[in-house]
C-alpha cells in the first residue's frame, strides 16, 4: 500500500512516518510538503490513499483537493488543525473521504487510513441494489437517483450501502461507524453527520428539509423513499422505532421487495420508470 502524505510540518511528517513504520510497516509513505508536487505525485504514482493537510505553503489545501478530484478518485483523508465544522464540511463537499483534526491519536489515523484503502478495493461480492428512485452498484460506487448519475465518496458509499440494506428502518450510529471506520469511537456521530449532510446536498432538493435520509436524533438515520414508487416494502413501516433490531437490517428469511438485487433488465425498467416520473 502506497500512502501519499502532503504535509509541510516536518515534526508532523516524522510522527506519521514513525506511526506507519511501527504499526503498518507494509505501507510505503511518500511525503511531500508542497501541494503542487502532491498533485503531480497523485497523477504519476497513483497512490492507494492520500493524507492531505489543508495548510500548505504554496497552494491552499482545498484547491489541492479540488484539483485532484478533477482526475482521480483516490481516497483522500484530510489532516488539519482547522476544527471548524464549516471547514470540514467544505472539504467533504469537495470530495474528501474522511478527516482527522489535529491533535489526533496515531492509532485512529492509521485505522482510518487503512479502512479507506480497503474500502477503495472493488467489492466483487456486493450485488447492485435498488431502493425506490435509487440504484446503487457497490463494486463501482455507481449511484443513480431518478436515473441521474451522482458522484459519491467511499465513505458516503458505505453509509448509503447500510441504509439501503434496511430501508424504512433506523440504522444506528454504532453500526454506521463500525462499517465506515471499523470501530465506534467517541464523536463518531458528529463525523457521520458531516458525510450525511453532503449526501443530502446531492440527493435532496432542499438539504435543510431532507426527504430521503432522515435523522432519528440520538439514535441514527433512516432511508425513506417517496410514496408511489414501485418496490415499496410494506413491512418497513412501524419498525423505525426499534433501533436495536433495525441496525441488524431486514430479516434474511423474509424477501425484501423494497431493497433488492437487480439484473440488467431490472435496471432498464428502473431507468424507464424514472424517465416517466421526472417528465
């Protein structure tokens, strides 16, 4: 695994390098302290993951992030001293997959980096899913909403995957955190909030009044689907209040016609249905 570190603080580079050497020795760290050089290395070296500091001497980190996203979908972890939610949200909106605010725990940083690299690998065993107006293909992270292509990050794909497995039911914070980061850590619900807000900006006409991904305060999130769309699961209603059972998803012994695996013909019918619905 090759990790590109774009960071201008030599002390921070030393700390991160030592952490990788001791805890993740199979990883090869490629450090640079300039944003322009980092963009060049992403294009030429094609690393497995990028750790990007937002405060760089030559180019603003947000600009580096935006330019990388113009040609690459490499997982990007923001590493910054900026703890303001607005900065974090902006980074996620520009395409960052995850973030860590300085000071950070070394093990947390390594866990997040490793999870991002693993999630970037194709999910060959995950079948396409349909859920109302949503079509999602996990191996490629292809997402269609009413037939429209929507670009999402690896973190957002993990969150959406869990929600689509249990439509109409609450998926608790701990389940989502363990899927995304491999553990449920203090403050994970706030991190999830940032990524869910970005999904809403892509899928809802008014992200301030979401209709698709709904919040269950203090518990988790629910995926709702507009009424009248074919494929609704009549058994989903009335279960959203049971957070413990909802986090496990639908009963495997009961066919779920709301969130289902699809074939090529089903995708064709889905796109045809969307074209009628939006006209």
